């Protein structure tokens, strides 16, 4: 009898708990549906950008059109595009991704096969690092319109992130045949870099920059990528020139400031590097600036500042990751980034936890394999690192950081010949390699 009563009580409690979860989910869902997103005011340098007045005017017109006619899907698409562009310009992805995702979901509720909405939804998924979802949605869009260059660009990005490199190349070729422009040239450059062709990657990114309008965010983003290619190829003078031009064309462009910080760091001008990173961090919400600041603080013996900055990065990334698990319209997966952040503070078990989480989502991606290999190496387990670093090298990438890490792993695993090949490849062109990694790699090469 007691057993029956206990069973009844447990069933009742289970039903009550489920009911509570369902009610809470419905309330959260209703709250999200009721939220109205508007264009946020910019401040500081961002408010002085030449496109800001036009952006505000367009946002006001589109919002008025949608308010007058809630079925105006064309205006909803345009406003979604505006939110996505504003996220890029300001770095406020948390807010504008939610705003854009709400719009595309509303459009798709009315028209499930709306091509533009599907392409934008896939783009948003990629922005949030929901790469498998983004690729699936892009494939759905491509089946509706197989002659659109933009969707092939998203397919390139999604397939690269999932490690489907051959498919990404095919998508890039299709994109280029439909519309050779900044976006298609930039993707061609990225793929050439992945396959180890730095001269070809630089040539293609030059074409991307030349195809853009000087001062536009997309053009200066491409110019910064060109600068980074020059860094990895060992041409720091050209790298610095590209960052300087980007700064001239787009005042205080955060990513150009970060590029100049790396150049200053390579010259051991650490105070200058810190100043550039701090400026960049004050302009755009991008954790990479703080992560690179941590490196400079550690190099200059500022351990307290490094620890505080690392904690800020980790706390914010974990907050976003928690949001991503609860709601597709907020936050993004950041396990690969968290793995590196935990490595900086020597929390190897946490780093491994996040590296494995990322690997389980996309085991074919070379960057993810590199991350997992490096975590195992840092944990003192080079044998476990070996298969992952071998997978990371499968495209013949010549990225100097990857080659240094590979060389160190091969050296600890006893493959001296492969270690020497990788380390000599990393130093071949005097690339800009992170200082601590460069020092340990140079020592290993001398001992081989």
C-alpha cells in the first residue's frame, strides 16, 4: 500500500514538474514574441560613421512600413538585413541577432519557403556558431533557388565550418561563376589559405578589396583579412600598411586597430599593443580583443590584469553559451574559444571539456582538430594529441601557428623528422607567430 502511495506521489510530482516547465516555456516564448526590436543608438566614433544617418533613416522607414502593414514581407526582409549589418558594424550580435531572428521566424511562419528569409536564417545560425543548423537551412534555400550567388557563399561558410572542404570549393566555384564580387573573391581567398596557397590567397583577397567601396565595413573587413594573410606569410610591412589604410578609410576601425596591435607586439612595443587592443575593445564587443590583451599582459608580467581579463572573457562566453542552449535567438556556441580561454589560465580539464564538445559537433573541421590536439599537448598527453593534429594538417594548411603546434606535438611524440618539417615550414617566411609559441618552437627546432 505504501509503495502504491509513493508511486502515485512520484507520478504527481513528475507531472507537476513537467507542467511547470511547459508553462514557463510558453511564458518565455510569449515574452520573446511580444518583444519589439528597434535600432539602437550608436555612441562615440561609431556614431560618426558616414553610413549611420542613412541607416537610421532606412530603419525608421522600414519600421513605419511594417507597422502600417504587418504582411509587408519585403520590408521585414530589408529590416532583417539592416539588423545583421548593424551587428557587424557595432559588434552587438547579442541584441541584433535576436532582432533579426525574430523577423525571419515571423516571415517563415507566413511563408515557410521564403528564399530570402531562409538565407538570412542560415546566416544567423552561422553567426551564432550553430553551423550544422546553418548548413541545413542554406541547403534548403539553395533547393528553392539554385542560381543565387549569396546562398552559395553561405554554403561555402557552412561547409568549411563542418569540415566539408571539397564541397566548399565546389560551392565557391559556383558562386564565382554566378557573381564575381567582394564576397566571392574573399571566400576564394579563404579556401586557398586553407589549402596552403598563401600567394593565391593574397591575390584573391586583393581582388576582394578592389571590388569593394573604400570605407564600407565589408571592404575594410576584407582589407584587414588581407593584412592578416600578409602577417602569416611573413610580410609585416605590407600587413601594417593594410591596417593603416583601413584605419584611414574607416576611422578607428576596431579590427584594423587589433591588426596594428599585433604588429606592435611583434616589435615588442607592448605598451603600444595594449593601447591598440584597449581602443579596439572599447569600440566593438569582440572577445578576441580581450583574449589577445591577456597574452600581452602575460608577456609583460601583469598577471593580475591577465587573470581579471580572462575571467571576464570566460564569464561572458559561458553566459552566451547558456543562452544558446535555451533559446535559438540568443547567444552562440563558443566551446572552441572557451577551450583556448581556459588554456590561458591553465585550467586544462575545463579546456578539454570544451574542446571535446566542439569536436563532437564538427569532427571534420581542421581548426577544431587543432584545438583538441593542442589541449592534449598542454595536458602533457602528446600521444592523444597526435591523431588530431594529423587531421588538422589534412588540407596542407601552411598556417604558421598550426605548423608550430604540430611540430611540438610531433617532437614530443618522437617523430623528429615530421617535427623538423613542420617547424621549418612555420619559420620559413618569418611569419608573425605568438611570442610564447615562437620561443618554445625555436627551442624545439634547435634540439632536433
